C-alpha cells in the first residue's frame, strides 16, 4: 500500500467518524452530517483506490467502537462504512476488452446497483439482529415517546388507541421503507463523491451515461418476486426479512425508473419542471416511487441491463 493511500484512508476515517459523532451527539439539527458521513470513505476509495477505502472503513469503525462501544462500531460498519468501501471498489473495477485489449471494460452500473440493493438488505437485516429488533417492543416504546412529545401541546390529542394505531402503521411500513432510504442515501453519496473525484482528476473511470445505462440484472426480478411472496406468506422475523429485501430491491427498481425518466425527458422544454415535480412529490409523500419502480421493472424486463 502506498503511504499516500494509507494517509488518505486515515484522514477519511477521522472525518467520517467525526461526522457520525456529530450527528448522534448534537441531535436532529446535525442530520446533514449523518447523510454525508459516508462520503469521506467513498472519496478515499474513488480517488486513491481500494486500499484507501478499506483503511477508511476500518478506521471509521475502530474510532466509533472506541468511542461508542462494540455495538455502535459494528452497526456503523454494517450500515455505512463497509458498503461504501465495497461500492467504491466496484466503481474502479475494470478489465481489458476482449475485442480490443487497448481499451477497458468498466464494472457495469447494473451490477453495482444490484450489489447495493443486496448490501442494503443484508446490512439492515444484520443491524436488526444486532439490536434485537422486536416490533411489539418498538411499538410500545414509540407510543410512550410520542405521548411525551405531544403531552404538553395544546389542541386535540389522540387517544392511546389512536396513537397506537398510527404508530403501528408506520412501524409496519418501516422494514419496507428504510432499505429504500438507505439505498438512495448511498447512491447519492457515491454519485456526489464521483463528481468531486472526477473534478479533481482522481477518478479514472469515464463518465457514465446513467440515464441510459442504469438497469438491473434479470435475477433482480426473481429476487423481488420471491421477497414479496415471502413478506405476504411469512410472519415474524422471516416475514420482516422478506420485507427488507423487497424494500431494498423495490428502491433499486425505482432508481432505474427515475433514470428512465431522465432519459425520456431529454430535449423537453419543460424537463426541469417535470424533474422538480417528480422529486418534490417523492420527498413529500414517497408514493410516486411505486410508479417509478414499475417503469424500472419495465426497463429491466425489456433487457436494458448492461451486464
């Protein structure tokens, strides 16, 4: 390992760990730091190679473990540091083109998105097992917290039964929605990091036409179908795990659908307004992602996977 890569990895680990600590200790106002905390690891991997990314990931986990304990370090490694190092490594993977050895074939976007969806499902399932996630216990704790937060306010208050029903609905959706948020967070961090690394002249991979190339391997269709079936058929931990897998791959298909929208609207005079409206509605109510997931399914079924 080059000394420069080692130094960059260490600095990235410190930066990432400080962002995570700021997010957890300062509170909701520091949510921004949590959202961008994986970026130093991505930047290290994309700009200085896999070794720097691995050092950054391991260093971040080590710092958080030392400060917050074993469970905090492993949780961070599962949810943020490990996936960032892996995806950063894949971005720089290339091999000589069999038809033209003087050019390189870069690791396809479809496989990177598949890998990200698989890592997201595994990370969240692993995190749930680590903390001993229990739906009933989580419901009771959330209801008590909501009572404390709303107890001092004026106006009409929900009854205990109504509050429990609202909390229950949101918790039922959480295993499906949380993987989608996780996947989009990592996709955004990787994309922004690639822009920065390319601007600095440190990213060897040519710029991808994401709107045209984004897709998923056909295997993703099978995995999503099986996960949805399992979520409907099974209860308990197995049912929750199936929901997580379904949510992760659903979000991946939604990203493919969003890419299709970007490609389809090229050249439109109203493109900016259409894109703004689509993303605004997604942030506001999340439900439009179902429509974009259908678009993504159609693209993948049509064979638009650069595998």
